[in-house]
């Protein structure tokens, strides 16, 4: 079984798949009489196709056994999907351009201060956390239409992630 290398999550490396959500290198705007900072333009939320609307939810991610076996990939043809950790714990991001092409897979280690916004139609693995009971703010598409496509890999094509080796 192929074990994928895990690279640090950067805006440049992730750009073909969407946006990295982080405030580093973003100029803050002081608001609320100077008692708060606002960081604008961190992601391009894309949910309006076919009558969609913004859906904001909370996910609570569970720890998977290590090594993490990659058996399934998913994408959302009608909208983007944003994940932002709320516990400041590192987590993993796995994307690919074609679930059946091993060479297209990219694994990233995200800090607890980084989120991602998967662009519409980007293949990605469901939430991969490194700490049990990890809460995430999720912004994605609600409304009519089928916004989930899944590909289950044949056992011979399963991949593995070994977070301790990252």
C-alpha cells in the first residue's frame, strides 16, 4: 500500500484546490472602537448555483486509527466547502485531481490556525483530524440539488497516511 507524503499546508501549494484560510500576512482592519481586528477576503464562498444558499454548521471530527486508510474521496459539484478548526489543533487535508490516479493525490498538514476552502468540484477526503472531538466551523452549500459525489476506491487502490511521519 502506498503511504502518501504529508507536506505543510501553504497558500501556494493549495491554490489549485481552493484557498487556505489564515490571517498570517493579511492586513487587519481595526473595528469595534479598536477592540477587535477584522480580516476580510479570506475565501471565495461559491454556493449560489441552482438556487443554493450559504449553510453554516459545526462538525465534530473523530480521530481515525493510524495509519489512516484512504478508501473514499468526495467532491461537491454545486459549491465550495470551507473548514476552519475551532480548537487550534493540527489536522490533515487530502486532495486530488482524479481519485483513480495515485500520482494526483496531495496530502497537507494544516496548523490549528489554518482552514481550507475547497473549490467547487475539488476531490477531497472527508475531515481528517489528529485530536479526537475536534470542532470545526463549516461553510458550504445548502438548498436543492445533489451536491455530493463520492468515489469508493477498490481495496487494491487504497492509500495510507501516517501522521506521525509528517
